[in-house]
């Protein structure tokens, strides 16, 4: 640390005795004055790869990475941003930068804490310095917490996004700040100020999955991301005044396995109803299953791949060792291509997925083709 910077830190840290609280208020400024890593500390063979990515792609392909080394087999000809949802990987950062792709932090924080402006400033400063230390390109705010319009958290969340974007953009040239939206703005649990949040950050990632809710439905298995419902939600966001170029569509690379109470000849899988105040289907037996697992299981199913025209999605049926019927709903290249075509015709900013680790990167010939087809579906030829 230089002597000049040390003197500045000492001056900031020594408020007048008459104002003991100033030290706390200046904590964010103190954090931002901490030295950032020198180029000599760059973990990449080429130090230039530790510079933040500055170019803005015409079409965004937003990727969530949840750990491991599968990233080595991703289709880097398409990727523009990688969100690290697990431990930092300097090798991944160097490789992504060599391909012109950003690598960003995952940001999550308690809504109750961000009501305090001082806490917000301190938290943001910590994220900026972490991003600098790891030679990253910004942050993706994934704050999926319940909020009401009348609560103090409502305005505090909007302020957090604005302040995060302002600070990152000022401190790291070319940095990117994004936010994850629920699949629909009509969800009563998250009454966010969607318009202001979208305007404040570079763009938003709309989590267009987990849309088929069994809470108040007829307890019938269905698509993870029904086509009509998915597209209608984007129109709802746009009607709020949000620029389509601020919206990135998220698609699922996983599905849901439902245990059927009954399975009719028309392929209607009903699940068990349980008495519960939040809804009769809340206890329905289902679990998430990755695309790579689905592709291995479907060949041994009792139905093979079937297509539902109403929901524009594939599904199949199978029987487990205990004799129970199951129905699995998921997305494949066909269903994803339909949604991706809407992105281009409506002028959305791009597409992304949860998550890139869901595919089979083993190198098996069949799996390799299946994986390649899923990546290609993100940008179909119209």
C-alpha cells in the first residue's frame, strides 16, 4: 500500500471526536480505497485477460454455472455472460475472458438488512472489491425474497439496485449489473418495482421456469414453462413500460418428475391432494431432474417422448420399481426453439438458462449430439 493511500485511509478513519458515528458512515469509502490486485497478481498467462470485458454483444446468452469443470465443454461461441453460483474459478475467468465473455458474481442479501442505507453502501463496496480482487465483470443480483408494496423493503430493494449499478459502473469500467425477475410480474409474493429495477441495471434475467404451480391448480402434472403463459408474461413486463432490450429470457435445462396418483389413458397425471391452508396440491410429490438424466431415462420409459400441443412441451411416462406411475415434463430443443424464436421477433435482449451444468458433457456420441442441439436451440435459424 502506498504511503499516500495510507494517509488517506487514516484521515478517513479518524473523524472528529464530536462525531463518533462518521467512521461507520465512511466504511464504504474506506473499503473502496483498499488496494486492488496489481497486474502482476493476474492468474492468467496473458495479463490482458484480467482486464474487464467492455464490449456489449448484440445478443446476450446468459449462463449460470454451479460448479465443477463442465464449463470446459460449454459452447463458448455463444456465451456472453457466466454467473458463478459456486466457488470462484480463476481458470474459468481467464478462459471466459479469452472468449470475450463476462464472468460475474452472484449477489444475494437479506432484504431486512438493506433498509439501512449504511449497510447497503457497505455491502455494495464489499461486492465491488471482491469483483476487483477476482478480476470479474460485475454482479447478478439474485434476490428471490417475498416483499409487499407497502413494506420498507420495497423501496430499499430499488435503491439497492440503483446504488449497486452506479457503484459498479463507476469503479469497474465496462462492468455489468443484472437482476433476476420472477417468471411473471403477477406473482403476489414478490411485489418489486419492476420498471425502476429494470431501468436501473443493465438488463434483467427473467426466470421463465417453475411456472406450473400445483398450489391452487387441479393437481395435474404439467410443463415447467408452458409456452403461452411464458410468452404472455413478457408482454406483461413490456406493458409496464420496460424496454424489450432490457429483458433476457431464462429457459430451464431441467424438468419435473411427478408421482401420479392416477394416470389416465389421455395421459393426465393427477397428484395427491393434501389438506393445507396454502393450497390442496402443495404436498404433491415431484422433484427436479436434469436434462442429462431425462435423456437417459426416456429410452426406458413406457411411453417414449410425447408432445403436448397446448403447452408446447415434451413429456413421458414411466413406472418405478414400486409400481407407481410417474410423468416427467421438461424442455428440449424443440420447445426451447419456439421460445427463442419469440425472443427474436419481439426484440428481447437475449436468452439464458438454469443451468449449464444440466447437460451431459461426457463425450458419449449420443449425449454429445443431444448437448450440442440444446446449445444450438438458444439461437435458432428463423
